[in-house]
């Protein structure tokens, strides 16, 4: 078991009913699109794809598979906003009978976050274009954080 979990700063795992300071979610200027998805409505992969299609208003050309979801989330130019906040409530309830696909979902989200979450400037790093908030049952927070940490370690071990 890991002693400490270090998720990237644009990823927040909070207990359901928890809160985050607004400055961690919203930039000081620009348009922001907030999408709220519910993990309890993601019983299988088709339901995951439907939730993302509806919640993020994915383009009509969406291919209804993991690669297509990854492509859409790594592009985001189709979503007319400067910044995006994606909240997945009951994230620990997504894909309850398929832990492998749940990890694919988390890797897909982390990959998108990695792609969009930092704007590099010569003098500093600014808040990026995507913030991920995963809410879950309070007792599940450590387990979800550990699973995300494992996914994150896999992801950063591979080129962007």
C-alpha cells in the first residue's frame, strides 16, 4: 500500500457532498463549460459513452468506443469554451462489474487532463483548460486515489 498519493494538481478526488475552493476550478477570465456526469448512470461502456456524449455534447462523429472518447477528450477544440470543468459524481460507482474498463476510463480522463491542464509560459505555469473532479463515497476516497495514482504512474511513464 502506498504511503502517500500524489495526483496531478488539476485532478481532485473529493467525498460526495465535499467542496473545493472556486479558484481551483475556475480561471479569472474566459468562458467555462462545466459538465456533470453521474457514475451511477455508467453501468456499462455504452452508458459511459452515452453519459459523455450527452454531458459534454460530443461531436456527432463520435465513434462510441474508448479510442473515440480519448480522441474527443484530447482534442476539445469542438467544445466552444476557454476552460472546461468535468465533474464525475459517484465516480467509484462507474462500471461496477468491469474494473478493467473502469481503469480504462480513468486512464482516458488522466490522459485528457495531462494534455489540457497546463499552459506553459516563460515565467510560470497557469491554470489550464481542463479540471477533473471525481466525487465518491467518503470511504472510497483512498481507494479511488490509489487507483488513479497507479493509472497516473503508468501514463507518465509513457510519452505524451
